[in-house]
C-alpha cells in the first residue's frame, strides 16, 4: 500500500534544502514528501555565509479520503493543505491550513469556470487557449481580466463561509503560460506578472503560489513567478530536486543551480519556500 502521508525534517546544511509541494492541476495529489523552509534563521553555519534555520518547516497535501488524524500528525506537520471539512480540525490541532485554488487554469467542472469569455486567455485569432496534455479541456485563464479577479475572490469567500479557517490560499499555476496550446495574443511576461500581482493584492489573503519550477525564460533565468513575491507569503517549487520521471529523476547542472538560487532568493526575501518532491 502506498504511503499516503510522508514528511521529513531535514538537517540544514549550507542551505536549508527540502522536498515538498502541490499538484499543478485542478485537484492536488497526495503522497508527495512535503517540507518547506522559511527564513527564520537562528544561527550561522560555520565556514559558510549562508544563514541556517534550526527547523525546516513541513507541508503536506491531505484529502478527506486519507483518514489522517490531525492530532497524530500535528507533532510532525506545520502546514496542511486540506479540504474545507477538515480545515478547522487541523487548525485546532496546531497546524497552519491551506486552501487549494487554481484561478489560472480551469476545466468546465471547476468552481471558477464561467461563461464570461473575458476571463479566458485567447490567441490572436480569438480562440481560447488550452493546456497541452490536460483533460477537461483545461483552459488558460487571463489575469488581465478584472472579471477573473472577481471570480477568484467569490470562490475564496464561499470556501471560507461558516467559519472555515484557512491561514493561506494556494495559487496553483501562477504567472505561467507554460505548455499552452498557443501564447496569449500580444503576450508580455511583465504585464502578465503585474496583473497577477494585482489579482493577489485584490484577494487580500496570505498566498502561497506554485510556479518556481517553471523556467519559462530558460534554464539559467529566474522563474517568472518569483516576481510575485511582493504580494505573497511564500512560493512552491514543484519537482524540486526530484522529478516524477524515473528515467530522469534529478534536475541537473544549470536547472539544479537555478532551483538553488530560487530557494536562496526566497530565504533572502524572508518568504516561505515549499519544495515538492514528485518522486
């Protein structure tokens, strides 16, 4: 039987490395090793300039069907991405809770899907853009649309009704047009990032975005989503130091260095860094 919950507290070395994450899909997956780091340094590593935290935060994605007891995992888990029915139980057990959302890519069955055409990204022929290899179909949404901001806000408000407690909102597929069927018409990454930051600010919630593993500008350039840090609490790097492909299990050379630089940048900015192993 597969282990449905895995978390590991790693010893910090020259940099605080970790393994964690969330699915880049309309519904997150369970079973990944999940840890996070936050720049809360308490001492300096000898012979290194890097500041080392004395605790590596842990993060896990949990479904109701997993039947995981909040009190049993509380000694080992800091952050839990859970469904609404479980949020208060995990919160009362002492963990921070995260609400999964993806306002950036939706299918017709998703709660943020609507008939408002302005919320969808389009190519220069006016066609909706889909995400390659995704069922549904999965549509790329447009953060430049004011209506999309309203849809996201309405969904989060609904999820929080009745006193459901979440400490942060997860923003999947953030600031990305990776693997799309076409590029949005007249696409400009700076404008796309700026619009995403405006969406975040309008939501007015603590946010954790997923996108640090998407190196759209090339393997030596920072991920575009790292520019979302002014409006978020933290970010996730999916596939961090461990890929899902058994034939290519580890990022290599420039990609590995890029991931390290992203983690160090997050620490320098005092942002939580969630590192998801896809193994």
